C-alpha cells in the first residue's frame, strides 16, 4: 500500500457498508474512480495521477488497471466486498478498470454503461443560398 492510502485510512471515518457504488469515468486523457456508499456519500475519489502516474501514461489501460487494483485492495481492507459499477466514457481504461477491481478481490454485482449517446443529434445547418 502506498503512503497516500495509509494516510487516508487513518483520517477518513464513515459508516462501513459491505456494498458500494463505483463510478468510472474514462476520458481520453485520464481515468477517474468515484467510490460511494449506497446513500451516495463519497468514500474515495481517485484518478491515475494519485498513484504518481504523470503525462500521457495516465491514459493507458495499464495505468487504469493498476489504479483500480490498488484502490480495490484498499476498499477490501475497509470492509467493502461487493460493488455495483457504472462506466461512463470511451477511454482506453474501460475494461481494464473492471478487470483490476475484480483482481483486487471485490465481487462485482452489476456492470452498467451510463455513457451519454445522443439519439437525435444536432440540428443540420441551413442550406447555403447563392
């Protein structure tokens, strides 16, 4: 465990629950994890930069897998064993983030894709008159 996790576990106090909701935001530059309880209270909010990964390496699938693995172990240490996962975005770390959480020992109950997709699109521009 890194220094950040040890420091966080000593400071943070919250109601422990076995279930949690993990929101994964995969952008083209970074991957973010927001881990909250069922009452929508944030337990951890992390990104690839919190592990010390800098620059363009944050957008790789390897970075998101290692980040989710480390923080999944921290959640398992805090007593959270089951999770609902909501994935948003089209980044490189979509599948590897779920893989890292599963490798850390957390049982994934449901994976839901909440990526916004426009079903109608933008209005077509007016036809040009000459």
